[in-house]
């Protein structure tokens, strides 16, 4: 049996409780803290080169009200890939999840320190051999961005640079 007056009393007690009042006044979390802006230097449309040779283009956008940085890559040979980059307030780290048109996947985590965002992670080669990855993004004084990626197949004893890309912003048409 339903008793409307009992329902109203219970609803009033719950709504008037200190917890309910506190929750009503606490705004939901968002991504407005400065830590979420640490990778904003990478936003834009870019021509990418290695040692002066063009290797591709990249479009980097801010999504989800500034909570996500989305990368859309196209290499000079037609290969593509995308990454999601985000700061996780739960573990206090930046994360990148990369997937390419060849099915390559990277799942990295890291921190912004000394003017660069350094991601680290472990991947596997075909056959199962473990490979360590270090991927760093840094803003240069001239407005370009450097992406430096190195790998180690011996547990970090030695490292091989697999990518040292220079990002130069595309010029807007008519400028």
C-alpha cells in the first residue's frame, strides 16, 4: 500500500540532510585544472618531418570539454593512426592509447616534468618479446614540437631511437 504523506516525510528528511545539501553544492569534477592544459602546446594542424624529410601530417584536437586530446595521424605513405591522450586524476598520470591502421597498439602512461611529457610503457613484438617504450613530447621556443620515441629490447640497458619528429604548424590559407 502506498502512503503519500510517508513518502513526502522521507523525501524531506533525505533532501534536508547535510550530505544531500553538500552534494547539491559540490559541482561535478571537470578538467579545468592547469594539469589538464600541460599538453595543449601540441594542439593544432602539423606537418611532421624527421631530419628535414616530410613523414606525415597530424591533427591534434581538444575534445570532451578539455578532458581529452585526440590525435589523428596520416603518414606520407597513407598509413593512419589515432591516439587518445588524457590526464587521469585517479592515478595522477597522463595516458596515451594509440592504435594504427596496421593494428599496432600502444598503451603508455607518464608525467609532465621539466617542460616535457614523458610517456613510458611495455609492448610486445611479434613472437612475444617484451619491448620498453619511452615517448616524449616537448614544446620548442620557436613554436614547433618535438616528439622523441625510443625503445629498449633488453630491459632498459640500451635504447634505440625509433622516431625523432619535428612538428611544424601548418600555415592557414591566405596568410
